[in-house]
């Protein structure tokens, strides 16, 4: 008998008919002889409705009250899911985040899980019940309701799987798993059977939207193996786990593209120690996430810095840098319509020639490379947005990722 | 500085515009120098929507899960009300039933309040906040969410007023207060300024629908004075309190009519000790609430019993009595289209002639009396339903209740 944690997202429990389908799937898994803890999100759309109502009564709702409000979305689905299970003869008990013992810090709307007291949950589980837990929410040490921020239900599932030492953790979503590239762009993309935490994290940071990074980080930290799979079919998904030696045989696990980027160039600033720090401190203080950074020291005591930011933050970045440029001199220019293309794979650590293969594939596809940055298991290039799809297809083929 | 508990029902907080109006009213009361604890219901209609969804996933939803589900209705309004107060510059904190320390027994969907731990609430109150508490809900000693059943938010407000020793408890609703008769029927009905708990209870049992009896009983038990008033105007309402001597000057406080009654007659049953008990035990076992009961012992060893039940329970009552009649002999007959008319007043205890005045008024109005029953402060008659409105007007005039 295995202990399985399943998580169903908002689309999977979007209405009463889908909730009944989820109940059937849970019943099926249970009848195969498994114990189940199921984490559910709010019905898709509910959170946005609640936010609209909050904004109708108050221009700037407090984060504490926002948590009090938003947590009802999941509380609805847990009760309905438990009832749907009762309706088909499966014993089930719903748990709010507080009842599940999910204790967080006090950072409303973006709380971090501090600990999980799973005693009650384990007791009800061993008594033969399926446990339905509200994702996305917890309780702080003062009894206040907290929420975990975007992707919070995935985090709830992975944290609970760790706390109850589950044999499996299945994250059900509306895609089949993690692909070697976006299948809408690269027709020959294949589903990845197994991927390491680090590869998954690099793919997420490179623009692949399957899961939020912090859920993967949490899984990595507590060594929780999980599978991303679809709630609309029974295909096996992608298993995310600690790196094993055999994973290194594949040089590149996947190709990710993020088209919503812009490039900002800061030219001819005074080149002295601390100049770059001032630039990036100003951006950080404005909460702008900078990604690729390239610096060229000039020959005449000036330096040039180029970096990418999300396209919608260009003007914010420009404004944030104005006072710095007054001090350091120099000029600022920006260019949107930029895409980032990344190849990710733990195999890079033991294979040479990855960069050469990448650059050659891009050259043959007529794609000019604007910026390059590398990590141990990732190479990212900034390219012209209009050529991003063709570039992704060429690179996918060059690394032998196309399906047979 | 007075401490005031206010309760707003589902109509008063029915949408975001009404919630903003309630917030203005709270702000106004606070600016008069008062501390406030505010109990709110779910937006009107929300509970029915949730019940419909529950019934769509499960034919017979469990009571525990129903409580888990229904409690989100109030959790929405507390957060929105607190936000609306923030929006107009009033510090406010929302509390679920659990956070407010409302501890109940474990009877899901009809829990009784066991105790209230108001420490946190008092602390936040004394720090200058308005406290917004979810009505209708509590938590049991195992941390399970419970709800208090119909009229539960009134009960929450009265229980909290008792726990914090409030100076005033105001129950806001969609009527102006308690009237001497239903103003839709009796044009000359007047609003009652003060009424005793017992009179209020007798009016409720006689069909006046302003509040559920158990909230009034709770207020009486813990000596909580409360006022029923409208959230749509600023008129003074009706104050409900312990009986004082001056109240006895008024013989009849009000006239109540319940038109949804039926009369059931059980004739010629064996007249021996225990016969009546068997009849009413059978009805109680079928959860049928019997109201007026009249017994005539026959001369030939048989007895006749007549009683009233809600009109929609006649066939259930008839079925429940079939086995008893097999044992005791006798026949059963029923008549619907029956109304109950009651006059209520603590003054009856010290005034004679009330029954005579009542019967004479009915006679002059051409109304035949079918059954009569009396309590210390109430006389009830069963009459023909079609004549109930005319009877109410005649009796209202006869007892001098018409407005000047």
C-alpha cells in the first residue's frame, strides 16, 4: 500500500462536473490499494472574482484581509470534493490549511511554510479516509490565516508529501508534463520522462511555465520526488527528482524560450569599483528582476553594461537609473522585441561542445546572437524576438531532442 | 465611551455597495465615541448558491462538510467589510468564528455555543480597532468548523455581547423593529418601543418572524439587552429586555397570526392512561412539532384529541399515527386552511377579562373560534384562515393597539 499525495489545480476542479471527475480519479487510485492525501486549488476564476470584489470596496486592500478573503476559494473546493467522494462511496474528510497543521510565517499573501503538524491528518488517513487539503493557505502562530502566493497549492502538496513521507506526489495540471520544448512551437517536442530539480529550476527561470520555482526548490530541499501530469488523461507525466548519474547521458534536457524580454544598455559610465553595484542596487530597490548581464570594460575609463528585463519593466528600469546616471555619467538605451533562448541539461557538466553546437545551430538558422550568459547546466542567448520560434526548432533538432 | 455590538443580516450586506453603506454606518457610530464589535451574515443568496453546488456533487452531503462549505459565506463578508472600513479610514480586523473564540458543541449544522474566549477580540478592540466577526459559525473542541443553524448570526451577536459585556447590542435587519401586528395586514400597527424576552418568545412561537426563538432565549438566559432595528434608515427600533413593572400596564403587547396551520382530529380512541402519550410520542418520533392541543374525554370510554400542526406536515402526521390508531382504535381526520391568532402581553398576568375581550372582538367580526389554548402571557385561538386578516384588525383595535 503506497501513500500518494495528489494535487489538482483550479482548471481541474473548475466546476461541479470536473470536481466529480476528480473524485472518480481519486476513487480509482484508492481502489488500486493506495492511501491518498489530495490538495486542491480554488475553482479557476474564483480568486479573480474575489479580488474584484475586494477592489470594489477598497482601493488598496490590506494583505491580512486579502488572505482572509482569498482562502475561501480553496475552502469551497475541499468541501465539494469531499462531498463528491461521499457521493460515490469513498470516505473523505476535508481540511483547511489550519486544520492540516500548515504553519507559516506571518508574511501575508506570500507566506513561507514553517512547519507541518500532520498528526490529525495521519490519524484520519490511517482510519481509512481520503484527506482533502486546501492548497495555497496556512495559519501563522497567532492563528491568522495566511496564503502562500502564486503557485502556492503546488507548494502545499510538496510540503505535505514531505511531512507525511509520501511514496509519490502527483501534481495534476492541464498539461501532460514537462516537454523538451513548447509543443505549440516545436512540433517535434517530446515529453521528458525524468528531470532533475536543477534542470526544472533552470527551465522555469528560462520561461517554461509549468511550475513556480519555489515549489521545485522546496522539493529539492526536502528531497520530495514528484510527478507533473494531466488531470484530463491517464498518460504518465514527468518525474522530477534528484539528479542521478544516468541523467548526464543527455546533454540537453530541454529548450526554453521567453519572448517577453527587453534589453537595456547603459553606456559610457565611469568605470570604477562600485559602478556596476550602484546600477544594480538601483534596479533592485525598484523591485526589477534583472536576468542576463554583460559588461564590457571600455578602453578609456568608461564601461558599458547591458542586461535584460521583462519587457513591461523597461520604463520603470529607465526611471530607476536616472539618478545613478547623473552621478556616473553615461547614457541609457533600450530595445524591446527581445527573446531569451536557453538550453538546459545536467549533461553539460560532463560534455564539451554544447556552446559550439548551440551557436552553430543558430548561425545556420540565420539567427544573430545579442547576449550570451551561462550557468553550470544552462546556456542562454538573447536573440531577436521574431526569430525565436525558428531558433527553438533549429536548436531542438541540433541537440537530438526531436521525437523519432 | 460605550461598547456596542452590531449585527447586520444578509440583505444589509447583500452586495459591495451595501457593504460600503454598512461601513459608513459603523464609522458614524464609532465617531460618536463608541467601541464596536460587528457581526455579519453571508451576502443574501450566497448560502443558497453553495447548497446548490453541494447538492450537485452529492445527493446527501455530510453535515461536517456542509459546515466547512457554508462557513465561507460569512468569511467573505467579514473580509470585505473590514476592507470597506479601511477604505474610509477606519481601523478594522476581521475574525472568523474560530478566531473570535466561539467554541461550540460538535452538532454540525445546528451547533450550540458552549463558550466564548474573547481575549484576542478584546485586545484588538482596546487597541482601537473595529472588530468584524463572522456570524453563524464556530469551532468545536477538535478544531472542526461548525455552524449554528437558522438565525445563527443573531445568536453570535447576542452571545458576543454577553461575553464582552457590551453596553448595547443592535440587531440590524430589513424591518424597523417589532410591531404590534404585521403592518402589511394591520395598517394601524405601531412599532413597539420595549418588549420583554417572554413576550418576544411568545410572539415568535405565534408566527411573528423577526427573530428565531433560540436567540431570544439565549439573550434572556444571559440577560443581554438588544435592539432590533433597520439598517436602511436611522429610526429607533424595538428594545428587547427583561420584564419591568411598567410593562404590565399594557395588557396586550401585540397580535400575531400564523396562517400556515392545519388541524388534525383523532376521534374515539380508547380512553385510558397513556393513550395521549402514545399519540404524541409517535408524532415527536416523526419530528413533527405539535402546537395547540385540546382533549375531550368522551362519556363512553373513548377520547377525542385535536391539535394543530404546520400545514405541510399533515400527511406526515397522519402516516405517523396509523400504527397508534391500530392499537387504540379511533379515526383520524384533518382540516387545512386553519390560522392561529395570538394575543401576547405580560400585562395578562395582572389583568382580567383578556379572554372575554378577545372572544367578543372575534364574535363581532363574525369569526368562529375552533380551538383555544392559553399560557400565562398568551391566548391563542385557531380560526378559519380566510378570516385571519380581518380578525387580526378587529383584535388589534379591541385591545387599544391602533396608533393614534
